């Protein structure tokens, strides 16, 4: 979906609109996979959805995910996968079924399956929750950096499908990182025309490492751009051009700016941005070049950036809107943050307590969640990195307890 | 971020190249009179908490200075004989394991060698070791305060423990582990705890406050020291002064009774992640040296004795291999500084000068 289309749409705060009528809660394809008893390909034919552009390293390449999307590596955002873990159809579970919502870059298998995150994930959260008797489902969005409005609507559709499959009136939602923005959106009064209003069908919402008050790490650490380039990482750049191997190189296609700036492949990333320099400043280091121009925009010694304000505007300042709307008062919310800066072999965000990517203050921010009366019943910090929050034993235990009775 | 990236990526335009080369090869200012005495490799034995990375969260010398204990993000609590270490691995003796990051470790001042540790698993653990560093007895108790973040030894059988929910517990460690008192103290996590004397503790919180409490839970004094989260807290040997570090630049020296700010000293380009006030028994602030480590500028820093004007004097600085994660300790004879880094190793540096 071109961001320009969204800009033209009016946000209807608090207005009751019709649910997406075109969602068919019957799969168009069903596959199996090592981690999942059943994987359903579901589709919503509403014109609300569109096919989003993919950066080449963002394509859905994991075999079971690609197979689930009927062989498509660049599926339309009208489609999503619903993964059903072993025991999803059990009848002895009196608690609501659980829907796991993954973050950026990854998918349900990498996040919650066995040996996720380069083999570090152990048995995985899905198996863990299944073993303790819960009915577990997980969503894989079509796009790993996709538009959060469309992903919120797919969360609503996934819940509808789970209710059909299990007969349960409610689910528990567990979301990591970017996935929490889509989950929060559904549980709020914030929506665009054609989106499903919150139906009261979420009992608990556990937000793990979610940028509840936004994130600016991509702009605060200019060298992160070089790291992404060198690693061919599936991540967005905030530079539009840079000196790469001595040559000024056009980077707009993999930037988080919108299509009018030559980007568009990381729409959901721009929607999570918020300035944190007013609290923690910018990271000062002899090894970081173009710190000010990267953050505020402009041409520096080795790069050119449009700046964070430009990107926030293109993302519709979604974090501010989410925080104004709050989470529906029928939902009980729990927040978990990580506080270890060591992540994937390097030291990440270090202007304040962080999980290496996300500041703890953002992950634990409650003001924007409680605005509409939602209760935050648990709020904890574990000494884990952003990715360890998905699979490390203390995080799994926290999740299991939090989603308990 | 690895320095190599920017060199490889950017090195091209002559004007930029000069700056890049300069940044890449620069060492911090000041004389390099920190010499590394020992290098202790990581305790690489797997734990049940999963494949977790990062360096020790807390380190402590034994009262006789012969041993070093570390609490690791893997949950491991281990002890090494300092004399055994020489760029080797496998010297760590595992004394216990938390099911989540271990966040604090200390030796109890007892005749028998006893370690106490706390962790993300909300648990306090004790282990008594024999001469071979094997665990003879151990005990543990879940405190129900949420993940535990800080630990301070009060005497041979009492410790204070802080949690990520801002609570403090006074815990008695004898045959059984007993919680004597629990009280709410900070908004958000307790970053550090120190004992001022037999009856009072000081705590540093993520609310930017330093607070003085008695062991009955009464708040005696509170001061907002930083607009952002505090990282560390140190006390002088006489218990009359404190040093607090935060995620902002500067170490704040405080009077431990009034919590009045005595001075703010800039020891790093960014935050001070760990701070020590190093001086002989009963030393006052004026008789102490300030030692700090920073994960912002990746340096270890030491001042001269602060003197009555609280001045840093001649400073010493060395670049640390990776990034200190908060673990810093001084040996009982004040000759060695132990510093943990994010690669899981611990290095011992000679604290030379006055």
C-alpha cells in the first residue's frame, strides 16, 4: 500500500465502522510444518489491503513460510498465515487460546518455533505454552516490515478465525516488538475506514519488548546504517545515500522513507518512530560520524539523511496517536522490557537502559496504554536483550505466568 | 558498533579518511598507566537459562583477595582463584545457577567461604564452598518481589536486596533464608544498593533518586540526583559519602547524611556504568580515588585521591576491549581493579599511582 493513500484517509477516532466484510474465515490453503500442526493461508479481499513493496532481503524465504504463502516470497498484505501449534484443538483448556504476534524481520516460525533466532531459541515459546496445556496459535504477516494498520486488521482477522476454530469468545494476545503496535492498534479505538472496531475479544495483552512510546535507534546511531549495509541485514536505513566503499551510493530503495522518497519497503518502521533525544541526547563517540545530520536531516561527511522528523511525519506519527487513544478498558495489559545492551555480538542502544535496540522507558510506558481505562497488571524488566526476550527461560516463564489464570 | 565497519565503508575521500583513521586509532587521553595484570576468560559452561550473551553483571573479591566471584547473564555464579588465571579458560568453578541472569554476587564476611547471589529468577541463593571451591551446602529462596537487580551485604548474616519493581528486602541468611522486612522505595528498578553502616542502606533507582533507608524500612532521606535512570552507587569506607552514576554524563558525589551534592565530576564522555570509591579502611571521601567504567566511551578511568576539594587530579584512562556491563570491583589490598566486559571476560588492572 502506498503511504500516500493512507495520508489521504481520515482517522476516525472512536467512530463505529463496519468490520471488514470481505474476510473469509476459511483457509485458501492449508499446509503442515515441523513446528506447527497446521498452517492456514487466509485472505481478506477488502480493498483496504494492498501488496507492499519488498526490499530483496526482506522476502519470505524460510521454506515453511514461503510454502504457507503458496510459494510467494512477496505475498500481498491481504494475506496472512495462521499457525496452529500442537494441541490447538484440545478441549480441556479452560483459558482463552493464545495468539502470538511476531515482530519485524522475522515470522512465526523464527520467533516462536524450535531453534529460532539462529538456533538460540531452544524448544520455542509455542511448544512451551502447548506443553502446559494452552491452545496456541501464531500469525505470520505477509510483510516483515509491513504497514501496522493492515497488520492490525489481520490480527483482528486471525482472532476471528481462532474463535471459529475453537469456539472461544476471547483470546490472549502476546506480541513482541513491532508486533505489539499492530496488537495495540486492534485493541484501541484508533482505526481507518474499513477496519474492524475492537470486539472485546482480547482478555490479556502481553507486550514484550514493544516500542510503546516509540523508538529512534536507527537515527541515533549512524553506524547502524553501515552495519546493515555490511551484513546485508533485513533492516531499514535512515540514510538516503552514503559513502560506501568510497563511492556515494543511492540507498533510497532500502530506506524507511516512503515511496515518494524512493522507499516504501519499510512502512511499518517509520510508524514506530519517536524522538528520544530530548531525554537521552544523541550518542557521542569518536567512531560515529554524521550524528547530528543523521538524526535531524542533512548531508554529513559520509551520508545524507532526511531526518527523524521527516520520517515521523511520513509514518503518520502513529505512536502519538496510539498513546492518545489508549487500549480498550476491557483488556488487561502486561509489559516486559529487556535491560541488556549486548545483542547479537555487539553493544546496541546505550544512551539509557535498553535491550540493545529499544529503550526500557519506551517498552514500559503506560500512560498511552491506560488512557482509555486499560489496566496494566504487570510491568517487569529482565536482564535480556531484545531477541532474548523471545526465547530465554526467564522470559518464557514470565509469559507463561502472565497469560495464566 | 564495530569500528571496522566505518573504516571499510567510508574510507575513500581523503578529507574523511584522515578523520576516520584518527578516530579508529585514537586511544583516550591521559597517560596509559593502567597495566593489565590478569585476564580471566569467560565461564563458558552452559546453563539452563538458554544461550544468553553479555558480560558479568556483578563481580566481587573474596575478603582475602585470593578469589574473584562473578554473576553472569547466563545465570551462572562462579568463582576463580586469581593466581590460577593466565589467559586460560576453564578456571571458573560453578557454585550455583539462577534460571535467568544473575544480577548480584558477594562474599559474606564469615569464617567459612560463603557466596550470596540474586537474579532475574526472583531468587536469592547462598553457597558455602570448601577449599577446592566445591559447593558444600547451598540454599535458595524465591522472594516474590519480581526480578532482583541489586545486592548489598550488611553483615555476616544479613543482606539487602533490590528488585526491578522498586522494592527492597532485608534478608537474613542463616540455616534458613528469612525475609525480615520488605518495603517499596523507588519508582522503577533499584539500580544499586550499598550499606552505610549497621543500620542504614543507600539505594540508587531508575527514578533518578538516591534514598537512605533504615533497616526497618523507614525512608530517612531522598534526593533526585539525575533526570534519567541511575546506573551505580558507591560508598566511601567511612560510610559518609556516596558516588552515583547515571545514564547522563558525570558522577555525582553526595554527602551520605544530607544527600547534598558535593561535586559532579566528569569521568567519561557518556554515562558512568560502574563506580568505585577506593580507599583504605575508614577512609573519607577526600582520601579516596574515584574509579569508573563506561559503556558509552568504553574506557576504564581512575583519578588520584580526591582531596578536600573533590578534584580528580591526575587521571588515568584505558580503553576497554569491549564494553563494561557494570561489573567493577577493587581488591582488598586496593592494588587491583577487576572489570567485566561484554565478551564475558574479566580483566584485572593494577591500580597504580596515588
